[in-house]
């Protein structure tokens, strides 16, 4: 896929994935810590500012505690907690001593946690919620359960910053194009390459301050927001949950320059009476789901901000972005980022990606890996693309069965498998229904032996599915539309072509 080669670069700049000269993430972050230890870096909503020097010293000390527990480089640590300074510090401690972190959604229940734990076999879990901690204890008795503050006996600091570029830093669970959740293994080099591309493309500097309300258990908040902050030696204000009032007030209270959000957040900001405050930011970025052109225009109308939309995936970190210093085109995700190559293949045309940011495979899944990459080494995104006359990339659909609701991915198969266990459900199809606020909403079409209210259906699901995966509507039908091969024609359901019985 061609694009203006230097769409993202300032005159005279070139991209070098290893520009930081650091072999791993924390060596790159440590340079900024050493430079100006007094500088504020992470704001915790309860405890206030943590300086770069405090993050450095405290994370080294916590690495000592983890080592005293017996953890060693290469061991996996599950991490499931709301944003906090403690969580950030302990995350840094893990990476500094070469542990591999598995960020996990705090909405997950026993079934979802059991899959991740059974598959990745972590030796420890950092969890902020006693109830979830108990669930984890039931799943894996021998696993060390820790709070985000790591209240453990102290120990000598282990060797830090020793990970190789190809050492895994993260295992992030995602379903890829099909099937069960798989652990995408991201190396230190993958994460560094993406951070360097975004530094150049978004002109990210030490002077920046990010309002970070995205959860730190997914790639958007963690790999883009937190990693970028630490890589650039800039600062971030953490929020737990998203409240438009707080964000809009935070812009001036914290002298913020950056906001990253999913389209649902922009939808809520656009209708807020104080939305004009967004004008105070240097850059607003949207990603994780399509930003409708009408919403892009609404934000500009109320605040003057031209939101910069970008496109990425857990497996690849960031792939494409609208340009910082040229037209940000509504409905488009812009140009491939520095160091990223994109091409369109097949009919319909799928976006395929290559670059130092792209992961090398899923944890323990040789077959899925063979399917995820083409023979000549390109990663299949499962997204359908088009490129316009000016080289802007547009995402025009998905080849994979995926619903994106409020920036969270929901795999219909997983929801259908759970719903099929309901005694009154004979046949079921789960699809995404268009929603102005959520992008897509999870809805189910069902053939049932007796009427079921959606709330009763949700109650029957209980914690077998995280609440954001629950169907919000249940449409009774006499039969599901199928093609000649017996496959449910989901596109007809999504378009509302099948009327409820
Ligand atoms: C919460 N709920 C949802 C969602 N979030 N339902 C559907 N979709 C959702 N995304 C439900 C809860 O289950 C609950 O339902 C009710 O909404 C209230 O929960 P609450 O937590 O108060 O919701 P909220 O504050 O309104 O949350 C909306 C949100 C949140 C702030 C938009 O969903 C969010 O932070 N989204 C960001 C996701 C993200 O970081 N994605 C990045 C993935 P009930 O009461 O009925 O049980 S990384 C990625 O995609 C790639 C790498 C990329 O390109 O970035
Ligand atoms: P995840 O598996 O959570 O990393 O989600 C990645 C998927 O989110 C991509 O494959 C796309 O389908 C979707 N996505 C991310 N950013 C955008 C965007 N700006 N526009 C449309 N889809 C997006």
C-alpha cells in the first residue's frame, strides 16, 4: 500500500526503530528518570504526583520484593487492576526484572480468568479486588496473589534492565481473527518500535501531559498511553473510569496537552456543555473503533479540535494514523506509521501489516500462528481496507467476526457458546447492532421454546461472561436466516433485515 513516504515525519527526520539505543523498554524509560528525577510523571487520583525519581527508586525496590518471592526473568505475572500509581510502579518493577506481564480486564469473571491462567500459567497475579483474588485462588492454588502495592517482604534488588530486545514483555489475550482468546506475545522491541513511531508522528515530547482515563489492562491505555508517557519522559494524569466532567476540568487543572480516547468517550464529550474546553489540548487522538465522520465533525464544531484518528491492534500496536501536520481526514485512519508497512490483499481486500512493531506470534499456538501470517511474513489483520486517491487508509469492514462495543472487543462465538447452554434457547446468533454511543451493541437473535426477557437472560449468564459482553437486546425469531451451506447470514441480522417474531 503506497503512501506519502514521510507523511508523519518533520523535514530531515528519518525513522529508526532502535533510535532510543535501549535494548528494552525500561532502559529507555530509565534514561528519562535519570535526567530529571524531580519532574512529575504519574498522577494518582488519591496519592497525587509520583516523580520520575520516585518511580525509579520504588520500582527497583519492588523488583527486590518480587525476586525475594522467587520470581525470575521470563516468569509470567497476571495483572488485573484499576489504574493507580501503585499499579504503574509495580508494572514497571515487573518489566525491569524481565517478568512477562499479562494485562487482564477487571470485568473478567471466573470462566474468562480460568482460560487465561490455564493457558499462560502465570506464577503470580497482581489484583486489586479481594473477590477477584479469591476467584483466582480457586483457579490456581499455587499462584502468588499480590496487591498492586506489593506488600511483601523486602529483598535485594535483582539485575534490572537485562531483557533482550526480543524478550517478551507482554502477553495480551485477544481472539485474533477467529476462535478462543490467544495470548499475543509482544516483545520489548515491538513496544519500543511503536513508541518511537508515535513519538515522531504525534510530536510527543517531555513537555506533554496526557489525561489517561483508558484502562491500563488493554493496549490502548497501556501500550500507547503509558508506554508513550514513559518513553518520552512526559507525564500522565490517571483516572479510574471515564467521567466527561473530570476530563474537561482536568485540561486546565493539570495543564494537559493530550487526550486519547475511544469513540464512545468522544460521543459523550461532544454533547457536554463544556466540550469547548477540548480546545485547550494540543492533540486529541481517537482509536480502538471507527470514529464516525459525523462525530469527528461534531467535536470540531463544539471545540475547534480536529481529532486525530489512528488504527492499531493488540498484536501490532499502532499501524496507521492521520497526520499531525496535514489534513486529518474524517472517516479515515490516515497513513501507515513510520516503520510500518501496510498492503491490501485478497477479495475483499484485507489489510496486512509488517514492521518491527508486529508481534511474532501467539503464546503456545503454532497452528494459529501459521494462519495469522501469510507465507511471505505479513500479519493478517482481519480488517478490510481501501485507500483513497490521496493515500489515506480507510477501514471499510471486518473479515473477522468481531463486535467492538465502546472500544472493547466482543467475539460473537464466545457469547453464543455461553447462551447455547440456556435450556430454552434452541438456536442463537449474536451480532453487533449500530449504536451512536457505543459504536456497536451486542444483541442476540434467538429461537426459543418460551419467551425470555433480556434481563433474565443476562442473569442466567451471570459472571460466565464479563458484563460488557452481555447482549443488551434479545430478538425472538422463528428461525435464523441461513445460506445454502447452513451458515447463519449475520450480515442480514446486523442490518435489521430479519424481523423479530
Ligand atoms: C462498560 N459497559 C459496557 C462497556 N463498558 N458495555 C458495552 N461496551 C462497553 N465498552 C457496561 C458495563 O458492563 C455496565 O453495564 C455499564 O456499562 C456501566 O459500566 P461503567 O464501567 O460505568 O461504564 P462506562 O464508564 O460507561 O464505560 C464506558 C467506557 C469503557 C468508558 C467507554 O467501556 C471504556 O473504558 N472503554 C475503553 C476500552 C479500551 O480501552 N479499549 C482499548 C482496547 P451493566 O450495568 O449493564 O452491567 S485496545 C485496542 O482496541 C487496540 C489496540 C486499539 O486500537 O486501541
Ligand atoms: P484489539 O484486538 O482489541 O487490539 O482490536 C483491534 C481491532 O480494533 C482492529 O483489528 C480493528 O478492527 C479495530 N480498530 C482499532 N482502531 C480502529 C479504528 N480507528 N477504526 C476502525 N477500527 C479500529
